[in-house]
C-alpha cells in the first residue's frame, strides 16, 4: 500500500490526538511557527510513538504567511520524492486550495482537511477516501529540536494496491468510498436548485441518493472523503462546494 503524508499547519489547527493516524503507512509532519512554543502533551507523546514516521518542521522567525509557504514547499518536495503517495494538508486555510487543485490536475493525490477528525479512514486495512490522482513522498525535517526521530532521509516509495473494478448500477454496500464519492458529486452537480448548505442536509441527500443498502457509517466516510478532497469546503456550520463533472 502506498504511503500517506499528513502535513499539519499547527498555527491554524491544533490537534490534541492522533489516534486515526497510527497506520504503519502514515507519516505526519507538524509545522510550527515561531510562536508555537508549547504543544499538548498528548500530541507530543503520540508523535514520539510514531518514531521516524513523525517529524517537526519549525520556523525561528515570524512573517506574513511564512508557515504557509513552508508547508507548500515541503509538500512539493514530498510529491517529487514519492509519486505514488497520498497527501493531506490539515488546515482551515482555504488559501491552500488552488495549490491542491493544481497538483491534482497534474495527477497527484492531494487533499486538504479542516481537521484531523474530518480526514477519511487511514487505517492500514483500507485506502478509502484518499485524495484522487497521485502524489508525493517524505521530506527532510527542518531544524527540529523535538525528541521525535528525524533522519531526514526519504522513505522508499511503495507501489499502490491495484484498485478494484468499479461496480455499476446501485452502489450497494460493496461499492468503495471513492465510487460513492463520485456518485455523490454527480448528484450534486445535477441539482438545479441550491446545494446543501449544512452537513446534516448533505448527509440526508447522500442517504436519499445511495438508498438503504449503504449504512450511515459508510455515508459518513463518503462525507469525510469529500471534505478531504476539497469537494466540500467547511466554514463553521456552513458548506460550500467546488465540484466538477470529472
């Protein structure tokens, strides 16, 4: 299975737990600004337990959008090093979205999520909800003083697991999250009225579209995948969309 890289913009999002990032193929990069001098104990312990799969990238000085530029640079390095990887920027900053769109248009698997909780299931047993197209690899850690190991060397790229044949007809319980996500986008694009502006309304639309054969847990995974891929943008309680017909 190909590796997944999580780039956390800690100035923008401060996660306290990383329970769903413990898969053997998940690498976490935490980007710290000059003012991020204190970290939650739970976060530090979680990163330490990941060994060389977790790295800090730190800035010694502040500047307008300085950390954003570093995140963008490191993401570029990673995509060059691991063309078969999948990448998520964890940040509420929609300014990353044009970069995400550009990289995806070039065949890379890249997405943005507003929180760790909104990331799709990253367990080692499944690749569901990963960003579409293909993407990059681990970068060298920049000036970390953390106890987390960081040798700065890129890990070896792993060829992705072949994708199962796509099902046709009603999605049913056997359809993958990616298939259901694409079906959901087609349904949203086809709507003549306004698109759902609330999470609950969108979930109800997905239930109506998929039918009773798809359980609520799978529908929740589809919603998280849409958010992670940038199809749905979350701003507080309101939703907006950047959908296409591909």
